[in-house]
């Protein structure tokens, strides 16, 4: 086994969280940091160009190429599960939708045992990481991640927001500012017309300092332990075995699927599973790989009677025009992810804050770009954000080159069915409003299909797995609220796997903010708690599903609020 040297910190994974950690730890010139990444470099036009987002997502160079085990709730169907592989991780292949989540997500985290993660503690870190133009007083202006709104030139974007307001929902001028609930413009992590991934914003500046070494093509086998202390990492490069030593800590930031897998191969996990694969147990931790959550979504598609959708631009000639303009100017249709308006609503009365998310697109096409309507159309990607279904990640065998077995148990909780039927019902209601009258043709999907059968056949992952190394203060949690692994000294997990509950929106921004705060916690510091950190909800959430105004601030009634949030999360009685 070749010696790869000694470092203060070894970070496994150069994705969203790992890039943040390398950036902040590397600020101390005395520290030597090693980052191990199984994938390759991220510098490619298809990664940098926002509108090309479906290409890296389906390219083996940048994607692990996973799919789930047969999902019982979907009649045994396997579901595609793209995971980023390369510098920037999934932030280099995702849809670039910039969604902080609802402030109450973080109140729920703390209520579930993640002490210190309430919204007023998290907000300063969002402000530190963002570079937003004209975002409002709760936003950051000079952080590593550039955030922008799309141009919203297509009239269908505005029709969608107007229709939602006509249906009785609240408008929101900025869903990442004070009011998350409602409909309005969406933001994307795009700067100067290019994807602003974690590799762009954090990792490359860290590498430029000289004390952060990044090895690509480094497939991690296991964390090396002595007794119950992590002391290094064993990995393979170009077919040869290597090991590196960590003087201070090893940090796992390989993501919600691979972080629990590496823990298990290291002898940290459920005793029976480790024994099954001939792995010597270092520390029994039953929760490793359990509590797997995801967001699911479906597409409600409508024919457009006017030739104003993006349909002509998906032809070979249209794509060529967009590509040439973007290469020359970094402007035009190539400089946006096209998710320029959206919304967040509640599935029913008694839900405190939104559990359904909308992304509007002036085109009828599947998220992976493989299925396209035959003419002009528009659609929403709509799905639930706090499913009570839970799945798992398990070893296929003990070899590092083997992909794990993954099952989300989609639609295994009865509330999933109620919530997705509501998704379709409310979407049809919005599309039926007067704002769409000049454009509305026939419904393309679900159309005449039986709804539950349609759901089983068409529900897809939104590619937001989390929760498999849950943080908390209870004995069943895998990690503590600062990322330290229970029972093992010198080892942390810092990525979306430690989330105790999925947030109400896309997960990249919450993952980055988590890594920002944990980078401070492992250095024994933290930003001052925010004094202006509103927790807005409908004043009558207990008795109505929608409201034209979202104005009540529950920040001064935190105890009652948390009780209601826990009741929602656990499926208990719904009360005001």
C-alpha cells in the first residue's frame, strides 16, 4: 500500500459540502488538507452551460449511474437516481434551483433534536454564502455562490403566477427572502451566465491557496481506525492501493448515498449487515444507512395553443443556435435553467408551512430531457417535500467499486397518496384560471389516465436524497449536531445525509449552508445569531389550505410552533 502522506484534515468527497469545508479550513495556511474525489474534473461546457443541465445528469463521466431497487409502492419499478461524481459533486449536474427552504424547516430540525439549527442560527450562514443582486435585507451580497433570477421573458411564466393568485394563493416577490409560501420568481445559482457550482464558488479558490490538495480518481475504500479513533483513509487510484493519515479529523462528505456506505465498509454501522459482508465491526450504529428520504415529483402538462413555448428550441438547430450564442456571449436561452417561476403551498388545512413545491417550465418535457411532447406546451414539476416514507441504503458487497442497494420505499405512507392527489387537483385548478385562457389547450398529462395508476407509472425522484446519517441528541442518531460520528473520535459526517428531515425545496442550498455552519463548529466558532429572522405562516393555517396573504410571524411563539411542527412531522393531531 502506497503512502499518500499525512494531513491535518482529510475530506472524502469534493461535492457541495466537501468543497465548502476545503474552502474554510484552507483559510488557515498552517493546515494541510487532502480532498479525495472518486470522479474527475468538472470543466466541461455541458456542466457550465445552465440550459444543458440534462446532459451531465445523464453522462457517466459526471454521474454514478445509480438506480433504486424495485420500489414496492410503484409496482416494483426501478427509479433513476443520478448522483454527482466529480468536482462539485451533484452541484455540477443538478438543476441549479436555488431554494433556501422554509425557515420553519430549520425550526423542525431543532425540534427533532438537531440542537443549534433553528432559523436564526442558520440565516447568517445563508447570508455569508450568497452573492445576490437586489435580494433584500435577509440576503447575502458577496459570498462564494452567485445567485440570480431568470429573465422571465416568456409570457407563460407570468401567466403561471397570475393564475395561482387568481386561485387564491399568495404572491411572493422573493421566496428566499421573508415569505417562502406563495408563488413568484425562482432563483438559480448562476453567475455571469454560467453554473456556479460548489467547485466554482468554493473548491477552486481553496485549491489556489496551495495548502489544499485534491486527488481525483480516488475511490475510497474505508476510514482507517485505531481502536475507536479515525486516523486516516484507505483508497485506490489507477488500480493501486493508497493510504493517507489524518492528524486531526477525517470528514465524510460523500453524500447521502455514499457516506453511509463508506461508514459501513469502515466497520461502523448495523452489526448484522457488517457481519453478512465479512466486515469487522468497529462500532455498532443501527441508524447508518436508514432514514433515507427524498422528494418525488410528477409532471402535469398542458398543450399551449399559441406558438410561444420553448418547443422550437429543442430541435437540433434550436440547440445549436442556443449553444453558439452562449459560447460567444454567455447570454440568451443557454444562460438559464428555465425554471424561472414556481411556488410553495400546503397540501391541506392543518399543515403549518408548505409541503408541496412547484417548478414551472414553458415546455412539456421530462426532467431528464428524454421524453418531449410533440408540440407547444407547458408544465409544472410538482411534488411533496416532507414525505413520511423512509427507505435505506445497504451494501451490495464489501468492494469499494460496487454500487450500493438503495430503496426509498416511495409511496409507502398513506399520506403520500393524499398529498400527490392534491398536487394534481391544485395544479388543474391553477391551469383552469383566466390567466391561462389565451394559451390553454388540452391536458397532456395525466389527461384521462386513472390517477393512482398514473402516479405509480410516472412519479420520479427529484434527486434529493438525505437523512442516512441523521444528526441529533438521541441515542439512535448517527451523528451529533456538529457532525461528529457517535462512538468514533476524529470522524465527522458533513453532507445532506445528516439532515433529520428533508427541507421544503431543492436541497443544494441547505446542504451548502449546513457545511458552512459545520465548518465553523469544527473550528470552535459560530456567527452571531440573527435578530431579524421571521417565521411567516398563514395566520389561519389550521382551518384553510390557502390564503392570499402570508403575514403572521411565529418567531415569538416558538414553543407552540414547534409542537405543531412535530405533530405535522409525526402525523399526529393537527391543531392551531
